[in-house]
């Protein structure tokens, strides 16, 4: 029985899902403090201009706040911007029409708290992937959990290289890009030169919208 302890991410990457699929039970860290510049409120998709970072804005002072109490900042219409970016990136992808209706309502009326938003997205994606890994939450923070638990907290980070080289699959905008970077409050476009047409370790949305029911087998590949 493999129990894996990991933090909750926003629209998790393929590294995250591959880690989860190796577990019999997943324990989500619900008693940490918010860690900025992490996947807790950031995800990467692939659009016409390259890699696009979608960042959920949170209210100031969140870094020392319990993760379940971090409030999303609604001073901008970030949720509409994110959904528009997702539609622009994947609207013509093979499976967008099949999965969009599961996700769009959550972007039209997102909750107040980051944890709740991420958890709902996680369970939706789990349903679309047709997997049923039991999800638990920590009752307290333990720096060194039991040796019966695999501690995978903070091993997956936008500041670190991807853990896995994932099986290549069809990507709608799988093109080579020239070096160019643009940043905005809620999203960042990163156009990077590449020797390959495949962008590794994007958000699960990239795989779902492009490969549909083959997604889980590709993650396991």
C-alpha cells in the first residue's frame, strides 16, 4: 500500500499526475503555509505563441497564511482571462468540445479560496482521466511524516527541471519558437527556442484536450 503525501497544485502538470498514479492513496498537504512562485497557483499550457503561464492571483500577505485559508484576489477578472486563454489554446483541439463543459462552470463562478478551487479542478480532472485514487487530507503539519508515507512535497516546482521525460503526444501548437518573453499579472507567455516540437510536462489540460481517453495510458507510458 503506497501512500503519497503531496501539496495541491493548480491544473497539475504531467509530473504531478504520474506521481499520483504511482500511489494507492494520495494525502494532500492541507496544513502548510502558502508558497509563492510555485505550482500551487500556477499552471502551464501551450498556445499559438508558445508556453503560457496561468497564474491565479492571491490576496497580499498570503505567504504566511495556511494554504486552506488563502483567498483568491478578484480585483481583476483573472478567471475569465484564464478561460479565454484556455479556449484560445485548445478550442480547436480534438477533445476540447468533450471536456470544456466540465471546466467552464468553475471558471464562471470560482470559489473564494485557492485550496477549494484547486481541489475541485483536481477531482474534475481525475474524473476526466477515469482514475479513482483515494484522496485524503493531512490533519496537521509534519516536517518528517511516517516512514510508511512517501513524502513528495515540493519535489515538483516550476523552479526545477521536470522529473520525467513524458511520452510524446499530439500538441495543437507543437511548433518551434524564437526567444521572446512577455509577462502580465495573470498570465505569462514564454516563447523559447527548442530543438523539439514537443513541450514536456505541461498542465494536464494539454494532454486531455489533445488526446482525450488516451491520456492516462500516455502518462503511464
